[in-house]
C-alpha cells in the first residue's frame, strides 16, 4: 500500500493507494474509500527513474540595508491559529455565514454545505473568533477537509 499526502487548494489530503487492477485503483482519501477509474492503466511493475538534483549554487549579491519592520498591533489570535472546523461529509459549500474576525459561539451556524441535495448547517464546535476560512462558496470539499479555523 502506497501512502501520499497532497495539498489541493489549501486543503490537506491523506491518500492511500491500496490496489491497482488494470485501469481501476482502490484508494482511501482521508479515510473514505473510492474506486478510481484511470484513463490509462498503470503498470504496477514499472519503476520510476531516479533523477539526481543538485543544490543551487549561491549567487553573490550586494548587501542591502534592511529597514526594521513596522511594529504591528498585537492580535489576540494569529491568523489561522486555533481549532479547525472540519467537513462532516463530502459536499459543496453553498453559503458562508461568517467572515474572518467574526466572533462565534458554540452552536452558531458558520456555513451551509449541500450534500446529496440536502442543505446541512455546519455549526461552530467552539466559542471564539474566526481566524481563517479555507473554502469558498461553490467549492466542493471532501469529508474531513478543514472548512475554517476558530481561535
């Protein structure tokens, strides 16, 4: 079994390829099993050639004076920090009910996800402030995908 980690549009996926027979691969994506039909069959006995990659050679550049960065006001929670709200099932994001910086309480509806022609209210599991939103309206998400983060 081969295991891979992918990031697609900012969403992490754990992919396990269990078996390949002809043009059908049995894969598990974030714990959900799929049979994937390939347009061209993979030859499981083929091997990939190893490519030697050399480190880039340093280039001498004149030193430029570095200006100190302006002090930023202290934020209570860093962007993206906090607890993730994950998709409980695969579906399409129909409506975002919050924005980054909004304060939410446990049980507040943060977005609407359509799955199997049903609209599902996704509720906050925590009290806090929305620190990041990783999906857009109309985007399709897999089960377990991080939708937003609350800090």
